[in-house]
């Protein structure tokens, strides 16, 4: 005899579950073991029922039989003697991917062909198949509906034929059909198929053994003599009492399972959320349709209506349950207060999560148990979701509905990168990423943190290398120190550019690389060669590891290969170590690694079932599978731990009870959920297919379903409901909230519900009590600035002298508490702010104060050192940049784009002009003017000089990235030199006009001083010495060109320095130490290089090669031309007298460690690689000024003698 079917209806939280649970408890005590069954919509709902079952009873219950439809099927099939092979979601996608690949290869995909091979297509098809199977719509039914078209209002005999378009639909049906055939062929069952199988087996069992009244009494055991020999089915459980609670509707399969269960049970109780009489038809459309279907299937079903229960719940909740989503004007706003309902408007989506977490933390601190709080989102959150991270930051114990994906594991991502190097040609950037990864810790004796840093420095200079061959070639060239030193340039494939602290001087300084100190350059090259040797060793070692990986192997062999690779790289050892951070990571790396291997082995078993176990997988194929597993496979969620705040989806929260419920993320389009656009079948096609008679949801059904889901979520709360949404985005623009929030507010009217507006974009917490480490840090900093240092002292836990420094008084913090690293960082930051608040530059802004460091600097820049003018200019321009670039020698990192190599361009231009003038000189007398030869000969000599200079400067391997980049530089320099002849015409015209008759001719090229013995006979070995106040500074340099006019016994000279960018002499810049080059060159030329010629400098200027030529308007003019003879200028008198003091002051600053963050160029950050390090804009706001160090004046005799000689 079929069971008695009872339907219990009532509003959410009207006591349906409690009434059914009380009766279920009595039935468990009365009936034999295993004869009671409770079906819940989700695993969490089932766990909640179990908790409530034992929570209010003093008795224990064995096998209470509380489960879901899915777990019932998994338990029922073995009892019926059926072995099912389940198909996980990941392997379902694998099957679909194989089907798509086969159809594409056969030319069966045309509509979807543009996106074949993309994961989005697999997601699309998997969702489509799952939805069709959930609704039990078969491929044949879809095909028939597509062919028949929508039904018209006419009679069946006169149905209008309007077939739908079938280009896309035919491919969808074929994929679906092939998928089903594969499942049938290999006896595989996906989630929907397992439920179908359980239903069919249950039906067959009932047919074989009869209904429940034929079962003998007992404790739920079947009788062996009742079996049929032709049916391999066993007697199922002798169920007598069944409860189905927490559902709003049932799928067709679930309905049929209930029909079958009703045949073997005595009582079947079903509950539905429904009001009586029905006023809100849209809200309860789905439960009402379910009621109609149950009445159709169970003709004798009894309906029981449960009125609203009385209890401690607030009247506002009762009003909300009665009036929410009522038709317009059917339920006017209530007069009672909305006590127990709060709306939170926050700034930014992240700010909303923090606001919710802060309110949850306050509830926990007030004594509310964690498992009586729920935070509900529309979609299921995961362990690696932003809110899970916020909970960890606030110290909130949280149980999240979904486990994190393997992609959230750092170890899994590192292994994918490592395997990618084995599958593809790896580049320097990929190797550098692996070497710098904390999971890369091989057991090589030579691999240490300093070695890793050295290798990364070298690999950063070879970012253009795209193969292991280019890597080895570039690193080998960098490691050959002698070749680099002789070439005088950077090794192949690298860039060696000066920092761009002053944009206008970037190309100027790069063209003077020869002025660097030889010893310092040698040391730099030695370090670079040592780094390159380590990087080369790393390339060989990693290459050997990858070579051990077979090119192809069977699928069952790859897990062993993976484990060996992970072991040799040290990844497994790192995974086994405890987390070194304050906050635990969201994903356990060891668990993620085991899950990855387990997923691979399960896939191997699937391949064996499909008859593909012997197929070989290449490295690329293995990488593709691992990437899919890492992207889609999830770690199992926590098993509903007690004492945790529940973080649930709206569907997962349905039917549960909590004292406090937070409904978060209520922005427009989030809840109700906006209709998806990325579906295989468009909404209009869904409407047409539904018109064909298929059980597809209509457009209005989704809106009603969302309303009911929200209504049920609100019904979970017993004491307080919090509705939160982001009111403004990161740019302070307003964001629309969900219409459901408006619906809740309309129930009570304006101003009745408590509103909390947290729309301040500033991160400073409003509460005086910090609720997280971040809030503690921010609040402590804010209070300390106001003179209250209690929080800061507790955060630091030590250093009372710091507290007294900041606030001028002691606090009550425990002196013996251990120092806390974040707190110590705060203390350091406050100390820096305190130092920066001083009127002068301090240690926080580059002033070195440690005596040991200052002693080293004094030794490094002692009087024995030979300085260059450009070196001192660089220090004067930006002392902090000088410290970072030339003393600390930090490596610059940039993008992979090929840019201009200004150092190379400068060397090439200098060398070309030197060779060009040598060829011109060989054509006639020494120093012959370039204008004395015709245009054709000029072009010929220029071409010859340029080719020779290019061969000397560009020594990169042919075909390498660096060599190709230098070809581009060659073209740029060649364009500059094309205008050189015209520039020279303007140069001669200027001097003819100035001197009335004389024109200076090129005489000396690359004439150096202070470098010792040189191959250039015009160079002077001794340096230029400048003395002031008892201090002598030695200077060296190399003058690009000296032009000469022989006037009797005197030699009138012009000093020329080639530049690619804008440049000129400025007296104000000279006073600041920014324009020392030309005055130093003038003195060196007169006193050292041309000392035997009684040289008189009539001009010193820059020659702009790119445009403009000789800058005579911005030149330094030591002597003017007056009455056919030179006359010393006042400017030169002042420069000559002040130069020693300026130079000695700069050296004094270097020796005493003065490297302040100061630059007179307001736009210095435009191209400087250290702009994010110095934070100069912050310091400029303090309006501090830096001047050259003061040295007591003393008129040195040597300078007076020099003045006498140059008059």
C-alpha cells in the first residue's frame, strides 16, 4: 500500500522544520533502526538538521538517515547491488573537450570554430549539458523542438511550422548526443546520471519485490528468498517514515524518486514555503507549481497549513514575512519599528566586506557564538574568495561553502610555471621568475640566497633572450671579463644605461662613459662577470633537470615524473614547512599538491575506461592537463567545523537558522542575479523552446525564483538581519543598490530601518577599538599623531624611548612584551616621519650618520681618488640617485621593450666623428676644414667612418636581439650625422663673424687628462688639480675635440663636447655644481694638454649632433674678441676663482655622506628609474633646501699661480 503523503505548508521560519523534527525524533525512537529517512536540499542543511536533532534531546540516535538526494543515491546504489562509475566535474569537462576536438578535426564545428581550443567554449558546453540533463531534456527532444518550432495557438492539426535557426543548435545537439553516448558506452555517470540510475534501480526493485506492505517486520533487513535470479538487485531499506524538508521545488527525477519512495514507506512528509491564502503569486510561483505537481502525482495527499509560530522573533520579522514583495498598494508601510534590521552602505566592494567583517567581529566580542552568525552571498564563496581573506585578516573563524581552487596555491602555480619551461622554449624572464620563486630551493651546494640574487641580476639584463641558446650565448659573453673591458661597452644582449635623473642630461651623461673611473668600472665588470657565471651555472642545472623529463610518457607514469621534479627543485620540502607569515595562507600547499596528483590519477583511470590508457602524452599535453586541473579542481571545503561563522551562498543558506544573518553584496545585478549573456542558448531562444513544450524556465520565472530565494534567506534570521551593499566605487562614483533592499525598506517606510553609512574612502577605522591588525595599525598611527600612544606602544611592544620621542611621555604598555614585526615597521615609519619633520635633511632623506659608513665613504672618495667632472655633476644634480646608482650600484629593472641605447649611440657618434676627421686630415694639411672637400667626397668619407665605427662598437652576435636593437640605434645616429656638414657651415660662419677673419680648425680629438699613459699622444697623463682650504682634488676627463687658431705665438682654442640632447653652459647651474665640465676642460686644455702653446680659450661649448650644431649662444666664453685680440671675461674670472671651492665642496659632501633626496629639476621623476624609491615629491612638500657643504675660505697659492699663468 502506498505511503500516506502529507504536505506541510507555511511561511519560512513558521516552524515547519521544528514540527517535522519533533515528529521525526519520536519516529526514530519508535521505529526500527534504518527505517527513517530525512532528505535535505544541501549537505549543510542536512548537517544543520543533525545538529538540531541532538541539540534539544538527551538521547543519541544511531543512523538517523539525514541526507540529500545525491548522498541517498550514492548510498542506495551499493545496497541495490549496483556499481556506478561516477564522473567528476573536471573529467566531465575533459570528455567535452575531447568531443570538441574530434568534431573540429572532422569539420563538424563551424559556428563554434573561432573559439575552439578556448576554455570558455568548454565552460559554455558543460553548463548547457548540465542544465539540459537537470531538466531531463534529451538531445532527441531538443532536435525535434528545433525542427518543429514554437507551437501556435491553433489546433495540433494546423500547427504553424516556424523552425528555429539550426546552425549553432545542430552543433550543440551533436556535442550533447556524443557526450551521452560516451557515458553509455563506458558506463559512466555524471551527477545527474547517478540520480537517474538510483531512480531506475529503485523502480526495478519495487517491481521485483513489491511495495512496502509485502515486507516482513524486522529491523530493515530484506529477505533472501524474495530475490529473483534474473535481477541482480538486493532488497533496499525498509523505509517507514520519510521527511522531505527545505525544498521549494523538485526536478522531474526527484519527483519520480519521491514517487518510488512513497511506494516503500508508510508515511511521506513534504514541506513547502507557501502562504495561505495565496496573495503574492509572483513570490510563491515556484512552490505553488510544486504543490500542483504533488497534487497531480499524489491524489490522496493531505495538506496541513502551519500558522506563524509565536516566539522570541521580532515583530519586524513577522511584518517582513507577511508583506515583502506584496503587490503595489496591497501592503501599506507598517507603523511598527523595524527593530532588528540594519542596512549598511559602504565605500567600495572591498570596503563593504571589511564593514561586514567588522560588525561580525563586534558580535563575536560581545559573546555571540560564531556558529550563530551567517554571512550570505548570492553565489557560493570559496576559501580563496576576497571575503575569506578579510575574515582571516580580522581573525574571524569562518567556514566557507566551497573549497579553494588549486590555482590559489603558490606551489601549484610554481609547478605549472616549471612544467611550462619543460614544454616550451624558455626565456630569461621565465628562468628568472623560477629562480626568484620561494618554492625553488634545490639541494645544490652552490645555490644560496646570494647566488639566487646574482643569477636574477644577470638574467634581468638578458630579458630579450627567448631561447636557451641565446641565454648561454649572452651569459657567456657577460662572463668573459677581458673582452668586455677591451670593448669598453656592455656585453651582448644587455643594456647599460645611466639613470635618467635629469631628462635633458640623460643622453649627455651617457655619451661620456670614458670619464668613469677605470678601477671602479673594472670592479663593476668583475661583479657582472661573477653574476653571469652563476646564472650560466643555473641555466645548465635547470636545463639538466628538464632534460630528465621524458619527451613523452604514458599517463600513469607522469605522476612519478612530477614528484621527482618537485623533489629535485625543493618544492616538496617548502610545502612541508610551516607558513612563515603572520596570517595563514588560504590554501595548504601540501594538500593542493596531493589533490593535484589525485586528480591526475583519477583522470588516468578514466583514460583506462575509455580504452586510452596506453596512449603517450607529450610534455605539452601533460602541461595542458595540469593547467586544467589547477584551474578547475577544488580542495574539499572544511567539514562544517563547529565554532565558525558560516559563509554561504543564498541557495546553501536556505532552510538554516541563525541569530544574525548578513546578506552581503546587494548591488545592482548581484541579487537578483542578472541574466547571463554567456549561455549557449540566448534568452529569446529559451522562450521559443519553452513555447515548443520543453520544460525550460521562462524569463519571468528567474525573477520570481530570485525573489523567493531572497525571501528565504531573510527567513533564516532569528534576531537580526544586516543588508549591505557598496554605495560608491573606488572613484567615489555612486553605485546602485539591489531592488530587493528597496523592497525591504518599502515594507516599513522611509526612516524606519537603521542605516549605517560608511562611505568615507579614507581607510581610518571609525571604531576606537581595532578589530583587525590593519585597523590596529591605522588607529595606532592616527592616535599617535594626536598624542595618544597606548595603541602604538602595545603594537610595538618595546622601545619605550620611541614612544617618548613621538609623544613626549611614557605609556602603560608592558615593557617585557616581545617586539611585533608590523609594529616595529610602524615605529620605523614614525621615526622617519619625525626625522623628515626636521627643518634640515636627516638620515631619513639620505644623510649618512653612521661613523663606520662615513669612514668608508671618506676612504672611497679620498684625495687619492681622481674624479671626473661629469661624476661630480651627477652628484650635484641628484645626490640620492648618485648613492643608489654609483655607490650601492642597485640594478635597474624595466620592461622587455627594446628601447634606445643612448650609451651605445654616444660611443658610435664619437667614434664616427673621430674617424671622419682623421680621414679629412689625411686628405691635406693637419686640421683641414671639412668644408674644403666637395659633397661627394664628404659622403664617401662619412660612410667609411660610420661603417668602421659600427663594426668597432657593435660587437653583439649577428642576429641577436641586442645586435638588431643596435641596428636601430645605428640608423638614428646616421640621421644625426647627415646634418653634421650643414652644422659645420654654421659653426665656421659664426667664428668668421666673431673674429672678423679667423676660423678655428679641428686639431685634437679625444684628448684626455688624468688617465696615465695613453695611446693618444695629445693626452696628458697627469690629472688637473684644484685646491681650496688646504684640500686638493684631482680631476680627469676626455675632451671630444679641440679646435685651434694659430695667432703668432699664441694658440686660440675652442673646446667642443658632443651631445645628443639639449645642453648649454649656465652660470647659475655652475654655481650649483651642475655645469662643471666646460670650465674644467678649459683649465685642463690650457694647463695640461696645450701647456707648451700658451693656449687661450676663446670659447667652450656643446655641439648638439641631433639638431642645432654648436651652441654658441650657450657657450662659456673665457676670452672675448676685442680689437683683434682676446680679452678675459668677468664670467671666466668668476668661474676660475669659484671652481676649486665648488669642486672641493662636492667632494666634501661625498666624503661626509651627504646624499639628500634633492633635485632642482621639478620634472626629474619623468624618466628616473629610482623615482618610486626616493619619494621626492613627498619631501618637496616639506620645502627643504640643500646647498653645497661649506668649507672655510682660504686663498690657496696654487690657484693664484694658475690665475697668473692664464691671464
